[in-house]
C-alpha cells in the first residue's frame, strides 16, 4: 500500500494528499542520514572506551583516538569540499569508514602498547612491522570492493 501523507500548500493554503512512494523514501533517506551522524558519535565513543580498557594506557588511547578523529574528519572534510550530498550510499560508507579507521588504529595502538622495545621509535617500528602488512592488506581488499 502507498502511504498517504496529508499536507497543506504553503502558497494557496489548500489541503492535499501525497500518495507517492517517493515521499516515504524521502523520509527514510532523512532518517538514514540522521542515524549516520549518531552512529559515528556512538562508535567513536565506544572505541575510546575500548582503547582505554584494552591498552590500559591513557596516552596511547588518546593518541589513537586523535588519529581516528583525524581520519574521519579528513574524509568528511573532503566529502564536503567536493560539494557532495549525503545520501544512502554515502551514509553506509561513512559507517564502514568509522569501523575501518577504528580497526586500524586499535590494532596499531595495541601492538605498540604490547611491544617490549626500549624506546618509542623502536616500539613504533615493531608495531608497524607486526601489524602493518595486515592493515595494508585489509585496506587493499577494502579499496578493491
């Protein structure tokens, strides 16, 4: 059944009835866009809590969170700079983007935190050597889709 949505004309003041399926789809699209912003915020907050709990190191968790925020902000900034609009496909892609940026940062932060190297430079090298190939492979398969 086609949903009928009552409306009142802004110009003539007459009442009408919209019986188009596009009207219902427009409402669904608006809700998806709103849910995208909410899911980004919730995912980011949960990731920060998980980083603090898993690494038991507030400095590493803050740096990883800052990296995640930078990744997400740069992609959204590029999206806005190109003049794109947020539609259904973009909403889904942003949700995936948050998950991928969290995944990469969490793996590197955990590997850095668990390294037994003496200095920060060596710990970073060990983290990149241990997790770098997995992260690059995962990114490559994500880009190939």
